[in-house]
C-alpha cells in the first residue's frame, strides 16, 4: 500500500474522530435532513467503486451516492448498457459523473478508490473481495460471502492479513427494530431459544432450455466469467438466471436463504453446526435450472438448537402471512420476524405480548432494492468503520459463518448425504464426496490467493 494511500486513509479517520455517529433510531442519512453532514462533522468522503450495477448493484450505487460521506468514483461492469445507465443515475444523485471501467483489476489499481462495493454474480464475490483487500481497499460485500467454503475461508485469511474493513450485505443486522428484537431475545424475554424456522417463497417462471448464442456486443463475457472455468454463452444465462446454475450461482438457499439464516444464527448465538441435511429438487419445470426450486435444509448444533430453512422458488404461498421470515421457538414463547423492520412476541398460550411494527416500507419480493431507506443505516455503518473505526454490524467472520450454513445445506443436497460437521471450524467429516464440493476449480490465472 502506498504512503499517499495510507495518508488519505488516516486523514479520513482523523476527520471523523469525535463525530456524532448516527444512532439506530436516528435520522436516515441521504433521505431527510440536509444537515446530516454537519451531524457527522466531516468534510472528507469515502471514495467508492461499485462492481456489478445491473440490479442490486445499481440500488447500492445510488444509495451510497446519496450518503453525504460517500462518493462513487468508478462504476465497474462488463455490461456497457448497465454501466452507462448507472453512471447517469449516479451523476444525478451526487452531481458528479463517475468513471466507467469494465475490468475490476484496473478499477482496483486506481489510487482514488478507498473501497469496493461488490454486487457482481456469486462466483465473483470472494475473488473480487480478495483482490480488493490485497490492493488495500475496504469492501462492502453483498451476500453470500462466497461461492464455496474454501473461498470464504481464504477471504477471512486475506482480511486478517491486510486488516481491511469488510462488511457483508446482511443489512438486517443494522435495522433498528430487528436489532432491538434480537437483543431482547438474547436477554431472555421468552427464555432460551432452541429452534429457528426460516423461509422464502416466490413464483419464479421457467428459464427454458438455453441455446448457444453469439455473445452480445454490449457484454464482455470473458470478464463476466472471471475466476470461473470458461463455458459457452447461452441465451438464458444473463442477467439473473445464473443464480440457478452451480457453475456460477448458489441457488435460492444462498440467494435469499442467507439473510434469514443469518438472523437465526444471530438470535441463537451459534457458530458452526454439528450436522446438516437437506431434501428437495427441481420439481416445478423441466428446464436448465440446476439448483433446487424446492428445498428444506436442517442445521443442527449439538443438542442445543436447530435451524430449518424452507425455500420455495415456484410457489409463493406465504408462511405466517409473509413471503420471508424467521420464527424463534423458546422455553417461554415465540418471536416472529416477517422480513421487515418488525417483530411479534407470543407466550406459550399464543397470546400476543409484544408487537413492534414496521416504521419503513419493505418489499421482500423486490429483486434489487427491497428496503432502500433502512439499508442506508447499514451502508453508513460501513462508512463509519472506515472513517472512524466504528464496529461493523455485519463483519465478515460472521458473514462467512452464516454463508457456510447454507453452503453445507447445498452440499448435503447435491450429495444426498447427512453431513457430520466439526463444530470447531465447520468442516465436513469423513465424507470424501461432500468434501470435494468444499472448493471449486478456477480458470487458470484467476485463482484467488493469499
């Protein structure tokens, strides 16, 4: 890391020392009081690059651009159309047009960049974060933390070695009412919780049978594949359907399950499991979709607690009135989170004893931007960690642990195994077939390294 870059980082932190940080119940930055910059008492912004801006990345880029202490300097995308659209949108928000670069390696070479926001496809998550950390950049990393467990462990090692700030996009870790609810759960409001049920439901259409097709002129498919071994371009892959191919994606379990399973692990105060099993399959359509559209994962933590995740990609019937959620079952009652910034508590006679309602709109079915205003709190937690050393609400160690739970569920699903797990590190025991899925092969020259 250059001396000039170190000096700039030190200036950012020094400028923010003693500033009044945003409380979880305070003003939502970028959306209300224009005096927010004065509340923080800082003039120096964190310069950001955003990788992958077609959908979720577009939402994150415009949200970060709206924050008084951030500036989007580079939009990085292999799709010229998406990059141009995002560039124009950011210019309107922040009054300054960012540069466009399609190659993440060139983006990270810029001395003007303090941090990278990663919202590219799953196979890029850990490799991009690793490249960024090695370049001395901080990272805001969308879930899941990695495509496979080995990448996740390597990311932890790289973060520790280079001492960069890495925040995972588990934004509910910063939502005020969720934070309050989990704290009351852990403080014993309904006794010891021992089971968490999580779920996600949607009604996704078929992706059909893809055909080999010419690569569109607006797409650099080689850079899109990046660390993944090369494959031919098909007309039903980009932009969203890559989620359902094991080569690039991780299925609904990591696409949406990571969020709810993270809340469950947080509330139960667990780390690594002792046993994981899964059942399900691609039941609704006969097409190219490889990952399960219907899946039930069971995650056990010794004789203490368990987490279940139910994923239904092709049937949107709600559970407890919500398309997504978490329910904790405890000694003296039940706590329900419906996916928004709210929760309910019942006693053992099913009497409602506490209800904390949503104070902001949340659309859990939105693919890109379900909770913009609430997410701003999470984004500012990341910025505060860079500027003043504030504690992260969703640090990468916990992000890896939550990601690993559903990764193990997918490995159990793909191998038809009941996985026995080493509770000290999350590793699979005595199952060579399952252990083979702990990692993946990479395109030569693109292997992530420490």
